């Protein structure tokens, strides 16, 4: 058994404890911990898996298993895979290069997920809705000013709650730039997922 | 961890909110809790209530209750609740115990389940340090979830799923964990810079 980092879809509607949002492919008896990407249907988790379970998960088209050696540099092929996978969620990933280790990439991405989890709570408190941010017409190219008012306000409030620096955010800042900045800032903090420090 | 509020539910059978003089408020989108034989039961799936008036800390608190009877879903204790539909739930059943996060009615499981609950045991949910959620069984920590920062404040409360399980003798108070300095929470430890 070894703690393994995975990006997986979310199962469950979240409408009741009997149908809670939970990570796909993580069956009963597997220890895991993770962070959801706000109300988006994705989770970044660490799960305690057997080699056979890792192999099974690697075979799933909609899951991404991250290497166990976090301090290795990404290869060119891995950069392409990571960028393609993250951008589809969508999570900004154009900054991922072969000059970065897996640890650096994971810490920044985990930071974005953590931010979005807090954003989701604040967004519901403000609007009473649980609509994902990335709905019809909203993608990473959207500028801060073009976002709905409650989304803009909640992004600002979330940054303040997490004591993030948002002084560089202006009307033309895109969601891509915003989330990347958040990931970089969150990566400066101690981060744990499941029983792993990353 | 001094107790700041408690309830043994020694009322006539009926609706919890009414017979206990509005001590608890039902979460707006969930089922009611009722009192039966001096214990609390649910009236359907995911019945939740938050204490109406809370003078304790909203950021360092615990919620604890005794399991009267259990089934697969069971009873639960909650912290950091609002009166609408947000909070952390430590649910104890006769099959396992597990944490959930409720954010705006969207329920997300947190981590993997621990061992089954035991009737007459006391179950406690608390935020050990900012971001580390803990569930305990008779004083023994069973689940520890680091890195859970989605919900940071609120009031304690309780949960019962369905009509079979029963919850008794609720108590809540402050969890007196000193707040670490910001530099300890957010030290600069990045060794690589993203270009």
C-alpha cells in the first residue's frame, strides 16, 4: 500500500449523505483524503492504494494518477498530458513546464482546488446557489470584469479570507491569470492531502 | 474544553424545536428532528438542527453526543453550521463513521470511513487546529482530516438520519486550541518559482 495522488471525477449528486459527492474509483475500504474543485465535478485526492489498485486506476480514461516520485522533473510528454488534463477541467496549466517538479505542480494545483472549495462556500452564502463557476459561456479566458457581480465579489472575499494578495487583479485579469496567481501563493504554505504532506 | 451548552432532551415527545423552546433551529432544506423517550430521532433522511443561540467561539468549537441507537446511517454531531445548510458532519452508524461537508446543501464526503459506532459511546466532532477536522469515539480520535478549510466558522448542532437511530445528551463548547501565529500557518517554503 502506498499513498498515491490522483485526479478523479466526482460521483454523487451531493443531495444527501447517502449520495454524497465522493471520488470515482475509490471503493469501500480505501483510505483517502482530498479537496474538491469547488462545485465543479472534480477532486484531487490522495488514496492509500495497492499496486493493483494503482494499475487499475491508471487504466481509467477519466482519471489521472500522479507519480510517486514527486521531486522528479516532468518530461515533455508528461507536460503535455498534465496540460491537456487540467485545461479540460478547466484548471490553468500553461505554466507547467519541464523545468518544474511534480511537487511544485501539485502544490500549485492543490492550492487552486483549496481556493475553489472556500469560494464555493462563500458563493453559496452570497447567492444561495451552488452553480459551478465554469458553466455555459464561462471559461479561463473570461476577464474579471466580465464575470457576474457575485462571482467577482466572492473571488475577492475568498482571497481576503485566505489572506492572499489580490492587488495585481484588475478588470482585464483573466480567470486563468487569477487562478495561477492563487495557486502560486497557496503553494507557499504547508499543504497536506490525505495523510500526505506535499 | 468547557461545556457551554448542553441538552439531555428530557421533554415530552414531540418536535424538537417546539418542545425545547426553540433551542435548536432546523436547517432550512432538511428534515426535522423530534424528541422521543428523552432522545432525539429524525423524521426522514438527513435531519439536522443547529443550536439557535451560541455564546461560544465560532471558530474553535466541539459538538458531542451519545449514541442512543444506531443503524447504517445513524446519528451525527456537527460544527461550523449556519442556519441554512452549511457545516461539517461527523456521522456515526453501525456500519462505519464518516465525515461530510455540507456547503449550500451540496454534501461531500471527506476522507474514508472509520470503524462502526457503538451505542452509548460519546462521539465528538471538533476542529483541532485551523484546518484539521477530528472525530472521536469516547475520547479516542478515530478520524483526522488535515487540510479541510472550506468552512471556518459557525455554530454546533446535531443530526439524525431516519427514524430508527437515536441521539442523546448533546453537549458543546469551545475547543481551546491556541491560534498559531500567521507566520507558522503560512511560512514561505517554495523552492521553485513558476514562471
